[in-house]
């Protein structure tokens, strides 16, 4: 990502003046999928791909926003009724509103932004955009009085209130709190976190992008969350202490089997397993036991595909190829319904795996998967 590129477009599009420039990354997640809104653990890290935005207050009460990548311009006011219809602009509008709700006196500004996180690939391009603006508005209008936890919540609330996705906190948290070379073990209930240096000797992490996006992903996502809440409601009758599925175990799930739908049961079975898998992976990482880490990743893929049903044919295909090639761990990453697999692969198998995956995918689907090497990087920041 290139500041000069964004700056040149900002100058050209507006009045020739420069502003302040901010950046926030997308994320990967080693393990812990759909556990965040269940109060469980996740294991993300920020990546070297993200969003960059330049902003300059314009002395009006209007935001003038230019998407460099989409060559699209939108202008909107800052009151609740001013919500723009264009989807990318709703993220910026939502962040403005959520900052205003938290007492920041956001005024009009000119802005241009661009990014290199692939859209819809499960690397959280939207969280990168939200975090960039939350961080920027806090700096420009809020004297940096909003802390980083709250900045992450601003992005999450933007998704909930302005974009229709009832997401958890993982993506925004990773984007704001990322640290070069470290994954973050985050307890999504307490928001306690720990940076976990991740340099697996002899292994590489690589993403394979199916280049598939599924249209109904956000409504399907919200439905998964409802299933989890239904099961918690049923469990609460006997176990009032259960606040999230994180507090549950398989015995408790068996108790409510007759009271919940077969579908909700499967969803909860996956989540209960996944909460435990994150803890198992942490333990394995502490011992440098990457074989166990990888085995857990395959288990996650199975659960996401067969129980949570958020995989798709193309992702399952790439997962099978990984297994065939002897890749240590592989699974669908992020919300699912398309996007990437994340693969933990031994150095010496890397080239053969990538070549085989490309060839087989091309043969089956007529297109190449995209390949992204993972570089774990810093979170939200001001560039100049
Ligand atoms: C999306 C959401 C996150 C999380 C993941 C699945 O990325 O935004 O909150 O739920 O899906 O782990």
C-alpha cells in the first residue's frame, strides 16, 4: 500500500491541499471461527494488507468521500437521517455516527481512501476501513480520548447498526491491536488479550483465495448467530449461568437436544468444539507442536463445513487438496461462504502444494485461486 498514491488522488480530487493519512490492516485468523460472538477465544493477527485514507476537515458539516479503487464519490451529512445508500460510504458514515454517539464532535471532512485487502476474501476489508476511520476521527476531532478497545467497538457497532451484519469483535480488534510478528489471543468476553509471537520454524502460513463470494453471506451469518442464541436460551432454563455458548459443554447440549431444532443443535456442537480447539492450539503452540495445531485446523474445517455449514464446494475442494499434499493444517478462514483457506505448510512442501492447488483448481473451476503469503503486521496507525 502506497501513501503517495492515495495522496496524489486526494490532491487531485479535492482542492490541492493535503491532510492527515491513516492506515489499518485486514486480518488472518489461525483458529477460533464464529467463537467471538459466542464469548469465546479467537487467534487473529493483522496483516500487511489494509486500507489507507487521507482526511482533511473542510469547515462544513458535510463529508465528501472518494473511493479511489471504485472511482466513486459520495457526499453526506452527519445526522442519522443522512445515511448514504452506497455501501462503501455507509461504513464511513456509520463510523462517524458511532464516534458522535461516543461524544466526539465530528465535523465535515474531505477524504479519499484505497486498499489492497481483497474484498470478500474473508480478510476483513470492511473492518480495515472502519478501523482506519475510527482511528482518524479520534485523532482529528476527538483528541484521541477514545481508547483502542472502544475504537474496535465503533467498527463493530458500525456493522451492526449501519451495515446489517451482527458480527463479533474479532476483525476490528485485530485491525486496531495488531502487532508485527505476533498473533493475538483474545478472550472475546472479557477482551483480555495477549500478543503471541508467531514464527513457526520450518513452516509457512499461506492463504488460498477461492475468488468466490456468496451473496447471502450476511443474512446467513446473522442466522448462525441466532441459532447460537436459541441454544443458549434453552440451556439457561437449567443453567442460568450460561451467558454464551462458551460457558456450555456437550453434556449441557445433550440436555436440550429435544428442545432445540436439529440445525441449532449442529451449530452449537460446532461452536462448543471450536472454543475448546482454540485452547488446545494455544497449548500446542507453547510446546512448538505444529502437528497438533494443524490437526485442529482440519477439525475446524470439518466443523465449519458439515456442522456450521459455512463452507462451500470450492473451499472444501482446496481443503482436500491440502490434505492430499500433506499440508500440516488447512481450513476455511473467517466468516465463510467463500473467501480463503488458511494453510500451515512445511517449507519443503510449499512449492509443490501451491503448484498442485493452482493446477487442480484451474482444471475444476476454470480459474486460478489467488495465493497470499501471510505477513503479520502492525495495527491502526497514523502515517503522516
Ligand atoms: C466475520 C465476523 C467476525 C467473526 C468471523 C468468524 O469475519 O466479522 O466477527 O465472527 O466472521 O469467525
